C-alpha cells in the first residue's frame, strides 16, 4: 500500500529531533511492509471509526487512516499531542 504524506505530517516530521526522524523512517518502512508488525502496535484510536495510531518508540506515535489502497499519514508527535489531534 502506498504511503501518502499530508502537509501536516511533513511539517510535524520536520520539527522532530533528528534521532526521532530516523525512528519514524524505520517505523514507516515497517508499516509499508506489514501493518501488523509487532513493534508498531497498530491500533484504532479510541473514539474514532477510521483513524489508527502506530508506535515509533515509548514516547512518540504517528496517526494514519486507510484510504482505499493507500495509507494516509496524518500526524506524528509525542503520544499525547498526536492522539489529542490525530
């Protein structure tokens, strides 16, 4: 499934520290290969019908949704900020 980056995701990504950006790249490679990869811990965001979160590390998450054959990447940030406004 192709990964589609929203402007919001790109902007949030650019504001992350370089080591976290590298972790994001790795997580997105895993997501592209297998959405059920165990370390990503992909799950639906509570209170939503179609939004999902994936784990980057203990502190950081990314949010996305399935859009037909694509994965639309919506946000990336620390856990609370990302899930407050996915």
